């Protein structure tokens, strides 16, 4: 049995150090020596402090063992930088476990070491690529926004002139011409609405970012919806689940985005709208889900919902979800839409709690 255990110990794909109660290294496998850049005879029998304390830059690595001893914690796990004697920098996953006797005294400390340097390098390259893609996407978006602002400005005056002359002609027109002029006036008003929507969309920007309680943002969004003419007099059943947590955001801008989503849910939920809002903290992100009891998104809606001016409602410019997504993007977040298995639409918003 001892030979089997020894064979397993020597052939483990991760490094193992066993440190005695007096700090001496009782045993080490070959992989630990390869990872830490020290020959086997330089480990076994040596005091771990003499081996590792001489390099101040490896203090994080040393602290993993210290914390396991001082905090009486069964297991400590961290990813730490580690510098080899030749100056090469590695990133290691280090797990230290204290073994204690019945009297509570430490009998041994087992340290497991895995070299994550290559994986860390891949993650860093991926982060740089994502940052570059984000920068390029931001530049493209800014160019498009500037173009949209220019177009909106250029066509606003002609539209206003057409609308004004149409009204003047309508006052003098006979009945035969009235219908045509009315049609021109109606289309002009639609164009005016589109220009306002583009101008409003292109002006969206974070102005006052601060840490704010998420519940406060949700309640402000619900208040905005209650004041909207489209849903006045409508009784909404709210079901809100939100932990006590803060998020770094432009409070009013984020509330505006949520109100667009809530309004959309209510308008598509018929005479008895029920909207559930659920927020949770996941891996440094606020994930906020909005579900309703409406018919859900159609196949076309799932594909085109974020497209500007796409709408299936009889009134409105079709910019609600587009504006909401833009606001979420300004907060370095993301938005997805879908349908619940038991019916109704589901919109999920994810934004970092504290973006870099």
C-alpha cells in the first residue's frame, strides 16, 4: 500500500508540499520542484521560511500558508503570482490545508500547487482583445451617433417647413384637397417623432455616476411607469425580489432604462398585467430579470426587438428597447430577451456592480 501511495504522490500532475509543525518541508513531489524552480534536495529537509522568505515578491504565496495557520481555517485557496529565482513570473493556484491533532495543534500543512501561467496568459490576451473590440465598437457607435445627430439636424428644418406650409394650405383647401393634405400632415408628424427619437437616443450619456441602492432605482422606474399616459388607470401586480445592494450607476438614467422595459411588459400583458422583477448579485454583476404574463416575443420580435423604429404597437416610435439597451451598454452591461417556458416575455439586464 505504501508503494501505491508513493507512486501516486510522485506522479500527481500538481505540485505537493508537506510542511511539518516546525516549518520543515517533510516531503515534496517532482512537479512542485518544477513549478517552483527548485531541485528536490533543495526542498526536503529545509525550513520553508528559509526557502521562500528570502524573496519578498513572493509574499502572497507565503501568506496562503500563513493564513491557513493563523486563521485556523481548514483550507485556503488563492491564485497568486510567484517569481522563480531567475526572475521569471508565474501565476499559481495554491491550496493550503492544515492537519491538526486531537489537541488542536498542527501536525502538518499540505500545500497543493498548480501552474496557471499559460491559462492566465490566455485570459490576459482575451481581455486585451475584448478591450480592443470594445474600443472599436465604441468608436463605431460614436461615429454613427454623430452621423445620426447630423442627419436629424439637417432634416428637422425641412420637416417643420413642410408641416407649416401644409397647415396653411389646409386652411384654404377645398374638401377634395383636404384628405391629401391631412395625409401629408400625418406623415410629417411621424417624421417629426422619428427625428425627436433619434436626437434623444444620440444624446444618451452617463452624467452622474454614483453608488446607489438598486431598490431605489427599481422604485423610481416603477414610478416613471405609473406616470405614463399609456398605462394610467391600469392596475399592475408587481412582484419584486431585490437584495440590499448598491451599484455604481447613473441613477436616473438606469431607472429610465428599466422603466422602458417595465412599460413594454405592461403594454403587452393585456388587461391584468403582472410583472415580476428579480435582482441578484452574480460574479460581480447585477443580474436583473423582468418577466411578464403577456404573450411573449414572436420569432420576428426576438430577432428585431432592438432595431430602431421596429414596433408592433399602434402608437410609438419603436425606440423603447433600443434606448434601454443603449443605456445598459453605457453602463458596460448587456441585455438579452427571450420567452419563459410557461409563457410571457423575459428580459435580463446584466451590469457590473463596480465597473473598472
